[in-house]
């Protein structure tokens, strides 16, 4: 083969290789559009999830408002011997129970569908705990109203004025606990936890006074026993208000402060 023919064959082979390994352009338009649509979908889902969490927060506050009203009316009915108001509290407890079931179902739905993590998960778990304590406050308020119905015509019911101050103290605790949850205010929550110790001390003082009344006049025993039950209900309501604040701190700070000293609670709340 002549030299010119060899060069020609070599050239043609090079051209053929270029054709074989030539990179074809890829159209990425569909992939980019798909990624953009996926991003928009994720944003939409995130917005819906945030809306659901806000709605859950508002539902708890709505339930808390109803419970606070029940407690206030029960104390007024007791101290004023208002039979009609006491009966209204007694027959309205079902509303609190219904709200607890409704919110609990919503929490379950969020857990199953959204599978929240981190602070979102802590919020849902805190709500489940908080509504249980709110329902218990409603039960104790209903019990106070029932006591008010039993003694509304008792001339010795004047002894119920002994727990008027305790009732006001507990009412303020419940109000502040709900306020701290509404504003996610850890400082207010800590103050409510401190007040629980004062409520316990006041309860013990009332018990000692009532025991003295029974010892001095046995005729007061039936009425005083009812007063003791009311005082016990108020002390328990203070415990439930404290629990609400502990769950709030868990949600905000991620610290479980249950069953710890006040000093340890404050340290954990500040370090979170």
C-alpha cells in the first residue's frame, strides 16, 4: 500500500472513532422541573404540618380556657352557696372530657401521618400529657361543685370561707400555667412550680385548722369533712398546674425535669 493510501486509511479511522465516542447532549429540562415540583410539594407539606401544630396549640389553649372557667365557677358556687352555678359546673364536665378525646385523636393522627421529630415531636408528646392534666383539673372542679351542692343549705357552710384564699391561689397558678404555655415562657413556668410548694403549705395549715374545729365541736364533722375534700381537690389542682409547666419546659428546653428538686429544675431550665 502506498504511503498516501495508508495516511488516508488512518485519517478515516480517526474520524470513525470520533463519531463513536462523541458525547451526545442530554436534555435536563424534565429532571429540573421534577426537582422543582418536588421542592414545592415539600414546602407545601411543611406549611400544612406547621398549620396543624399551630391548630393543636390553640386547641389546648381552648381546653385550658374552659377548665379555668369551670374552676372559677366551682369556687364561686362553693363560697357563695350558689346551687344553680354549682349544678352548671357539675353538668358541664362532659365538655372538657370531649375536648380531651378530640385533641388526643388529633395528636395520634399527627404522629402517624407526619412522624414528627425533635421539637415537633416534643410538642405533640407534651400536648398529650398536658390535656390529661387539664382533664384532671376539670374533674376536681366538678368534685368541688358536687360538694357545693351537698352543703349549699348547711348553716355551718361558713367554714368554706377558709379555703377561699387557697382557691384564689390555685386559680392563679392554673392561669399562669396556661399563660406560660401560650407564650412558651419558661420563666413563668418556673414561677408556677415554685408556687406549688406554697399551696401545699397552705393546704396543710387548713387541714390543721379543720381538725381543731372537729375536736371542739363534733357537730361540725360532716361539713368539715366536705371542706377537707374540697381543700384536697384544690391542692391536687395545684399539682396539675405544676405538671403543665414541667411539660412546657420539656417542650421548650428538651429537659425532663419531673421528680427533681427545685434547684435542679432551675439549673436544667437555664442550661437548655
